[in-house]
């Protein structure tokens, strides 16, 4: 077992850290958060410095990268600039679906733009009646000559209004089995017939999410991504890496919360001594550090397994479940260590606490992770 990073990974992460300190300093992130503004400039800086090219095929301007390297990038973004980690993680699933299933025309349209700094393609699965039960989605796609016409409503579609495309999931009502009735489309967000309504959220203030109303939105039918009615297996093909990316960003955020807590515990004096000298505070800090270490080991192991081509069907769900919960606990502990300051808007800990809470809901809730892992564990045990 070798826990060391490669020399290339060391250099990449070091230069990314320097870039983030320069282009996404805490003062800027705090300002953008207060103003609910997307971090356009830092995102462009990631593109300009080749970060968005990682994992994109070379013919579209990309650079090969394995899953472990992408995971380290997500972790680093989460640690220094969580909104960028969130945006990057959200983009991973749609970009990989396009790489894997998009036509040449679709790939040429989207991938080069992403490498140059376009925002990620938004993902349009969730609907008012279809949350955890994504297969209950009802948005329709009706063919009309060479065109297709969409109708329906999407919920929480992150980035939808500010990005160029939505990877839209629709349902064919003629097919009884929903898992054989979904299709995936590249829907330009300037298509007439789309209306966006921003969702007011507890966190993720720099990463907007929208209700999207779709009324007779017409595009050419060649914007189908992959095969008609194969949208569900196509979606599932890259869900695991999206969840891993969200876990890695959460790990980075938990690391940041731990670092803030350690610094504060050394510096804040009460009853004549730094609060870190009290055993009660040391216990909280040590529990946080143990959780961060466990999160890191789990995340890296899943990345390694995926790079080896090993299935991670229940392991990735267990990882998402553990990491999301542990990250929430660590950011909550950080708020405790910082006392009143942690609860004010003057320190980043409150932002980490708010932004991280979504990780137990988005990309599959805790309960759905139990539902994925539990039956698989039992099945494995029956096989012996
Ligand atoms: C900020 C934000 C960004 C998002 N971004 C996107 C996006 O870009 N694209 C997109 O398509 N979606 C997005 N989502 C949607 C997200 O994936 C869903 O919120 C999530 O899947 C849960 O669905 P729901 O909110 O409808 O909750 P529900 O499915 O209604 O769940 C409510 C509760 O019931 C529990 N529950 C439901 N079914 C079961 C079951 N079978 N067993 C046990 N418990 C169950 C859940 O775990 C949860 O606790 C986003 C959501 C948020 C809040």
C-alpha cells in the first residue's frame, strides 16, 4: 500500500493552491457570498491555468488525468475555495456524460468551451414530484420532424440560468418501465420557452439553483445525448464519480474548518490561557482530526478503486454517507470552538457550516445512500 502522491500530483496541487490563494482569497469569497454572486473570475482563472482541462480528451484541448488526480483537485478546491469545489463537482457528471455519450457535434460544441472557462453544463433531473425518486420525472420530449419539443418543470437546477446548457432528462410516457423510458438532451439555455426562477437557499449563495419552467421549447433532435430511452443507465454511469467529487470537496471543507479551529484554539485566551490548553477543547479538536483522516482515507480509496476499474457500487454510497455526515459534524464542531465568532457572519466557518449541510441532501440523501448500500451488503454476504 502506497499513500504517496506522484510527483506530478504534488506539483499540480501546489500550483493550484498558489493559484487559489491569489485568485480566490478568503476576502473575495466572503464578498461574493454576501452579494450572492457567482465566482466568475476565479472560475476563469481555473480555466486559464489548465485546471478545467484535466480529464477532458486531448482533441478538445484537454489533458489526461486519472480519477485520483481529479479527486485531489476537488479536495484542494474545497479546502481553499469551497464554492469552486462545488461547481467543479457538479460539472463532473455532466461533462463526463457528454464525453461518454455525446455525438461528435455535441462534444465539439461543449468540451472546448468548458476547457476555456464556460460554466459547467447544468443537470436537469429533479422535478417537483421527482426528488430521491428521480425515476418519477415527467418532463416530455415530443418529436416534430427534425425537431424535438420539451415541456415540463425542473427543480433546483443549479447554474441553469447562468450557464449555456442544461443536460435535460425527459420521460417517454409510452414506455411503462421508467428506467427504460428516459432520454438525455443538450438543451441550450437561451432556447425560447424556458423560464427561470431562482431558489432561495440556506447556503450555496454563490452557486445559484433555479426552478426551470419549460413550455414548448424546441431544439433539433440531434441534440439527443446518447441513445433514446437510455438516459437512466447513461446517468448512472457517472453518478459515482459525481458523488466522489462532492465527497472530496466536503473533505477539503472539513480540513479548512479543522485548520481554522486549531489556529483559533491556539490564539484565543480565556481564564488566562489559550482555550486549546483545556482538555475539553482538545477532545473536540482531536475528534475533528480523526474524522478528517477517516474521510480522506475513504475518499482516496474509492478514487483508487475507480482508477483500478473496480466496482464501487455500495462502497461509494457508504463513502458519501460517511463523508457528508462527518463533514457536517466537523464544521459544526468548528463553530463550537470559535464560540460567538463562529456564529457571526465575520468568519468563514459559518459559510462552511451552511454550504456543507447540503452534502447530506444533494447528489442523493443520506437515506438513499443507506438504501443503496444496505441491500448490496446483504447480497454480498449471501454470496459468501
Ligand atoms: C442546493 C441544491 C442543489 C441541487 N442541484 C440539483 C441539480 O443541479 N440538478 C438536479 O437535478 N437536482 C438538484 N438538486 C436536487 C437534489 O438532488 C434533491 O434535493 C435530492 O435528490 C432530494 O430530493 P428532494 O429534495 O425532493 O427530497 P425528497 O426525495 O422528497 O426526500 C425528503 C426526505 O425523504 C427521504 N426519503 C425519500 N425517499 C426515501 C426512501 N425511499 N427511503 C428513505 N428515505 C427516503 C429523503 O432521504 C429525505 O430525507 C439540488 C438540491 C439542492 C437543495
